[in-house]
């Protein structure tokens, strides 16, 4: 799977390089306002998770395209650990000059502050949201031996077999963990959570029958569903996924259910507004190209660039939702 994501990033980089060559990059301060000359040296894009995952893929799409647009190196740096907190803290403490950026997620910027007792930074005060990149639904999948094919059947089975089934996630407080907790809340059921270190481990253990189900990343779970090693039940977004239009949403059975992963760009709080605006404009240009949208759709993602204000409002709504889920589920990390 990491090879597939790397191939996607490289293909998009090539397409975006061609597009960038055909249209000049916008200049900072082009609106007439006095703006710092940016960028004039290497820009570091921090990914708070390991290389080869979806967050890393989005970061490399952005970094490669920005390097093509500006002629300046944009280097992706993976700083994984503590559910994204380690890499995020690096950016929170970085100079406010636009040369250290972060690709954050629903976990790092909408969930962690409610899960971790001792946060090393303030996600609301230490970061400037720049733009959403894309949204990515999780896929509810079960071991094929489980006698359920729909959300309603799964809920009924759980009610008749309390605490008999287990679901895997990539860690306590991870978005795919809280998707399971939200499902339990919405259905009034119970099951055992089994945390792993990565989505690859989740799929391996689900296929092997060590766990019964998972709410895992669409990019990783859908190929397994197509291969028949797991059974796809539903997607966790409000709308059906273009990559699997015949798979219903959980919300079609449980109205309002939404546990969508997302990835977006952040700068340290206090970064000059002209730089923030330029980054947002560039992100919109990059993630609005037909090449990017088509290729992201092929891995289950939906490009969704927006303005800093829209991104901030989106994050605020996400924080409110996940705070309630974390509280109800009693999820906490040191």
C-alpha cells in the first residue's frame, strides 16, 4: 500500500509539474499590499506521521507542486509519534515566517486535545489554519466469516452478542478508533477496542480473524474489500464514495453519522497574512486541478481546498463533535 500511495504522489507531481510550467506561479503581495518576499529559501513541510501513509501522500503532492510553482525546494519531513503531537509541536514552536509548515489531520487538530491529558501545544492558539486539502471516508469492514452484510444487521448482531466482537484501530484516540466509539453510541451497543500501531496491522489481523471489524482508511481497506479478504459494509461519510458508489453510507441507516478523515495545511500562529493567503491560493490551485481530483478520487479521497476562514470554521465544528464523542466514550491518553 505505501508503494501505491508513493506512485500516486509521483504521478500527480508529474501532472502538476506540467501544469505549473504552463502557468506562472502567483506572486506574494500581488494584491497591492506590502508583503514579504516568500519563499526565497527551502520550506519544510512537516508530516506528524510515518512516511507512506495518506497524510504523507497529501504532503508530497503539495510539496512537489509548490516546488514546481516557485522553483524553491519544499521538503517533506516525517516526525511521527504521540498521535501526531510530536510533529505538530515542532511546527508550533517554529519561527512564524512561512518556512515551516504542517499537514495536520482530524486526529492532530480536532481530537488529540480532548484525548491527551498533557498536550505539548495548544492546537487552537499555536496554529494558523491555511487550507483543507481533502477529505477521506473510513470504510466499515468485517471479517467475511461474520454473518452480517449491512449496518442494521451488524447493529442487531452486536445487541444480541454484547462485548463478543472486537474492532481494531491505529491507536487509542485515533480517528478510526473514535469512529467505532461513535458507532457504539449511535447503536447503543458494546464491543472491544483493540489498538494497533498502523492500518496495515489492522488489515492483517482482520483478515486473519484476530479481530472482527474495523472502521479503517478507505485507501487501505477498499483494495482488500475488492479482493474479498474483508467484507465492505458501509462508508463513514455523509455521502457515498465515488470509488465505491454501491457501498451505502452508515448515515443511511444511522442518520447524521459522519466520521470522515481529513488532511489540511497549517502554519505557526502569527505567520504574516500575505504568506498565509498565498499558501491558501496555491493549495486551492493545486487541489482544484482535474489531474489531482481524478487521481484522489481513485483512492477514495475528495479534494476540498478552502480559505483560512472556512478551514477554521470547519475545524471548530469537528472539535465540537469529537469532544462529545471522546467524553461519552471516556477515551483518554496520558
